C-alpha cells in the first residue's frame, strides 16, 4: 500500500478517532487504527468493539491496501511532521514507512487481518435528525448517566420515540444513576422504526463521541439508524457505530412523582450562585445542603464540623406548609447548569420523597432528585 | 424379627470418642497436661519419643488419685470435675467431659501410676487397647505419671495419617508453648527424644513469654489490663515491629483455656487495623475472663471453640482494651536499652540462673529448638528482660536526661520532647531523643494526624444517607433475613434503610452517602454476614476509614516539602495528641529509631 496525503487532513482524521481507541486493552489491535487505501480515498477506522468510527478522506493512492498502526503514536508523529505532503508506504512484515519532506519514520504495525470487522452501513435504513436537537438533549441528560460499571443497564442513555394522542412524535432521552433522573424531550419527525418505538439504551462512550460530532458543527442534520443491535450515525463521510446496551432500562415513569404539589419558582442564576456558595462548606463526600422552605422564602444552609456553617435566604413566593429537605449540592448544580430558562420550578412532596426540577413554562426537560436523610 | 440396632460395646464407643478428642499425639498431651493442671500440679514434665508416636510420658506433682478413683477414671463419663447438671453452666476447670482418659487408653498401651499424699503407696494400672491388664501397688512420689505407648496401635487408619516424627514433635511443642503461657505459675519441662527442648520455671507471665517467644519478640510487648461489664482482659500485646505472617503467635485464652476463636481473632485484628500492615499478625497473649455462665465451652470435645452469650459485648470489650493500649503507641517510648538490667534480681531469678548454668554445664551442645523455648540455656538472656509490667504501658516513662525543666508539671510527650536536628531531603525529619536518632516520615506523620482528626469529626456527626430512586431488591438467605430484621435499627443508624419485601427479599431504599457511588447491595451483604457471625459490624466503619485515610493522605504535605523548625515542632506536638501516632493510617511506620550503639557499629567504633 502506498498513498500520499496532506498533513492537515491526515492529522484531523487521526485526531477524530483518538477518543475511541482503547488506551488499556487486552486486545493490542484495538489500540491501533486501521488505514485502508482504495481507489482515491483513505478510510480510517477505529473501534473498541463497543463504539467504532470509520471516516473517508481524499488521498492520492498509488497502490491500494490496508494496515493497522498504533493510533496514539501515529497521531503524535503526524502532529510533529512538517506541513507537507506525507508519503505513507507499507513494507514487509507489517512495517510502515512515513516520509514527509526529509523526515522518515519506520514504525511497526499489526496485520489488518486481525482487525475487528466493521459492518457495512446500509444508507437506506437511516433517517435524518437535527444535529442541534440531539446536542441539546444529550447535554440535558448525559450528566446523570451512571458511572458504576456494575449497573450496566444504567450506563447509557435510554432513547425512545413516543407518539402522543394527537399523533405527534416525541423523542425522549432518559438517564439515571439511581439517585437522580433526567429526561429530555424533543419533537421527532419521520419514521421511528421498531427500535426507537420500543426504546434503546445508547452506550455512555458512544454518547460522548456523538456529542463531539454534534459539537463540531452547529446546525445541519445527521443520519441516524439501527442495524444488528447497533446504532449508526452518519455525517458526511464519517460513520459511527455503537453497540446498544443489552439490558432493561428501569421503568422511569414510575419514579417521576405526579402528586408533588408544593411548588416554588426561583430564578436560576440566583439559585445557582447560592447553591455554589453553600456547597463550599458542604463536603462532597459526607454532607449535603439543606433547603428550608417557608412562607418567607427559602433558607439554604450547609455546615461542616471542621469549618463552620453558612446560610443564605432567597425570597420566593410559597404559601404551603413549611418544610425542610436535604440534597447533594452536586446534583442540584448539575441540573441547574443545563437548564436554559431564566427561572426553574421545583416541586416537592415531603422531605423524603423524590423532588422535581423543571424549567419554567417548558416541558422539554425534567429532572428528579432523591433527597438525603440525616 | 431380626434385630438391626445394637448397643455398641464400650471399647468401640471409646474408640469413637477418641476419634473426636485424640487426633494426634499433641491432643494427648493437651488432654493429659490439662488434667495435671486441674489436679493442682505446679511441676509438669512431658516426655515424648518419636514425636509421641512411640511414647508419651506425663509426670506431675498434683494431688493424685486413690486406687478406686484411678480405676474409675478409666470409665467413660467418669470425672471429678463436675457433679451436677448446674455445674455445667459454671465450669472453671479445663476438662469436665470425663472422656479423655478412657479414650486415650482405648487406642494405646496405657500405664497410669498415681499416689495421693495421704496414701503411702501408689497404684499402677496397665491398660492395653481399652482393657485393664494389671492393677498393682507401686512406690512413687505424690502425683500422677501417665505413660502412653504406641498411640493408635489398634486404629491403623489414624496411624496412617500421622506425619513424620519431627512434625508431630513440632505440634507437641506448640501445644506445650500454649499451655506454658497459660499458666506461668506452673513449671514445665518438655523432653523430646531425650533432648530437653523446654524448661521453664514458675514465674510471671512476662518472663514466661520471653521464654516461649524469644527475647527479641518479648522486648516489644505491652501490658493490657482492663475490665468492663464483667469481662476482664489481661496480658501482653506486641507493637508493630514484632509482627508475624501467621496467627501462630496469637495466644488467646478464655477463662484459662486456649481458644482459637474467630470472634476473638477478629476483635484483635480490628484493634490492630491501621497499626500493622494487612496480612500481618501481632504477637498477643491475652487472658480474657468472662463469668462462667456467659460462655459455653461444651461446643466441641477439644474445646478449641467457645460460644458467647453476648458476642458483641466480648468483641467490643476486647477491641476496646487493645485499642486503649495501642492508641498510646507505647513502643515508641519503651526500649530495652532504657530499662535497668535485672541486677537486683529476686531469688526466683537467681535460682533460675543457677539452674540454667547447671543445665548449660551438664548438657551437650544442642540444636536450637524449632519453637523459641529454651532461653534457660542462655545465661546472658537474663539481663535483657523487658521492663516489669508496672512500667510497661506508661507513656513518656523513663525521663529523657536532657529534658531541661525537671519540675515541669505536665510531662512532654514522646515526640515533642525530642530535639529537632533538621530535615533530610525535605521529606524526613531528624530528631534526637536521648541516645537515639529518630527519623520521622513527615508525610506519614501528618497523614495520621489529619486522619485522626477527620475520624473524630465523623464520629461526632450523624451519617447522612442518600435515598434511592430505584430501591434495590436484595435476595438474602434465611439467616441473613433474620439478621436484617434483628438489626434493622442499627443499620438505619449507619444510613441503610432496609424494608422486608416478603420472603427472603428485602428492599434497600437508602444507602449511606459515602457508599452512594458503589454497589450498595454488596456492602449490605458484607455487613449482614458480619452481624450474623460477630453481632457487630465494622464493614461500614472500614469503608469510612478507607475513605478518610484517602482524604487525609491527599490533604497533607506529600513528597518533598521543606518545613521550618516551628512547623516541625508543631507537627511533633500534634502527634503527641494523636492516637495511634506511630503508624500512618495504612499501617506504615511513622518513625524509625537508630540508636547510638547502631551508629557506632556502622563507624566501627565498638
């Protein structure tokens, strides 16, 4: 195999797959990137068996062929090469020669035969989806994804299309770690297909990679679809395939309380700053902050036996029974950070039941947080 | 109608009982020496040949038996130690089942000679495989001599399972060490194949430990003495320097009886957590006394296990007693060099030295025994005894000679009384304490100080628990379910909310905040398992401690960090106020001492 490629193009292609290759893996080939040269294009493929990405770039191909090379080292090398055309040649025994101007590298690769199979994507199964919608919904939910590997069914985003009575279709994304829950909703156009109607769990790593793709370009659309237990995302000449989490997502509708009738509305900025201030004294591992809600407003307080205590009052209108509730400050801040309205509504039942936070006058987002008990 | 069920003849029942009690020669020694101790003997001689396989002879100077008693003693369930049913609840003797003698007699060629002091002649009984062959009068001193020859001669299966003579002799030696430590007021002699492996005189516990464990180990022993709620704990425990890799040097006795009990061992190891590394075991000799009605020793014929009526009370009392000593880190201040040599030795010590000298001159040069027993052959060993128990546990005891203000009312602690020399490599603090150079790992020291402070704060505040959105169902076993029900309130106190969900399923609806990010169900299982066996739980505490240790480790000076003298002085002062100051929370030592003598050796000045 031999091809010539522009340095910047090659660098960008390698940069894109750095997040996918495994740094620590029991299969050495998974830390490699596969380079495949066909008639006039270079295909760059990386996978960790859970998430895979394949992109095509223009290149001047002298002899077609394929090879795998350590993804991280190749990226480091290309990054430091002079800004000229790179000549990439394979030698016997999977050796690779990289020439750029007067620079020459000889590095050892691995046989492409052992590289995991990357499924061929059938374009007709894909449907269009707005990039910005996807981006917003991932932002609003991904913070609540569980990081405990043993709860594998929570290690992802539950994604589903629900049809309302009026015939409108809503795309829903749900994440939870067992302590809090986050639901984002958006309008869905097109044909949902059996997978989305039933609901699928997209893996955490795939979600983060998908977010990177949506970050790159504002506006525009993505192609989205499913095949063989995987979700496929296509944008331009890049494909990403992520294996769906094989598990049952818990029945989240059951834990979203419906009878929370103690409602307060509060300015998001004011509340965020207050919680941040109070969280200074609450120690992340042991202590939460306390909200005491009465007719005169909210009193937010925290205490730390080592440092002292802090208190702040915020005026809100509330005319129900006074009560107090404790939260992990981190959980509140995570929700506040992704809310995009000026005010939020908090709905409580009592000090032990799940509490709801929603943006004011919007049903695009809903968060449920379990309080703490002393 | 045929009869299928027979009542077994006594020779067979005795053999069956022997299977439970007598496993190997060491078990014979244990049973017979315990009998001797129960007979108020204060000199006991044990002799074995070929690891006890060929011959075991036990000679004591106890009160002996009359001819009638001697014959009766060979009957099964014949004992002088209990009489009525109620005696079983208050057993103060080592034996009581009346099984040992007939059992041993049934599987060996057995010879019992005994004389009461009131009787001018003794009785000798010869038994072979459980049958009395001969009963005759004999002349002998007061006491009892039991000779067991050809153990297991009529039970070939057992005989096959015996190990080599050396191994069996080793087991006998271990048994003798346990017995010797249990009764320092009794003299023991142990002879193996004509070689005297142990000769210990009547003395106190500390001296006995020195003889049994070797003097290196014995210099690092610290006195424990506490008593609470009817449970008293006495004995000696070692500092972190003298640790072993097995539990072999953990001698625990309950009401004078050697036991190997999980509860006791757990309590000891809990007390030592953070003081010694994981996987290391301290040397302890602990005598735990509990009211006889509070324990049941009638669990197993060999009586290695006991049952407590109130497990958690014993566990906590023991752990508390040990922690009380360990928190002061007495090994810092107590060193052999600082103790006056035993020049003004008592008559006892004098006699001992004479005996030892005589021994040394009489006996041939001998191989060092496998267990550390024969200090009597070491004439110099006398001078290096550890300090007397009265002095053992006191902090800051021997006043450092350089201390400027002798009239100071409040004595300085070990660390703050040291003279600061400076810092080495900005990582270690060098100090002088009398004739010693003390090197302190500043990271480990400040880590321990911070950890202890965090722990105090944590103990003072309540545990916050995070409620779960999706309560987890936990499938338990029958016993775990019962435990969960019984300890529901205790679990709630440490932040777990468990509710029964029918059958053996419980619902976990809240977990303590510190465990919120890990698998709560696993921790619940661990805690329940501990509650079931020990009646108390430390799994949660352990988790908390691990976390605190990590926080402490990251919150203090790490690596190279220059400190000026005032900072060093402050650190040393806070170390004196800190419990368990001698090791960091992970069990690594905080300080290392180089004595003047060691330095002089390096520079070849001696």
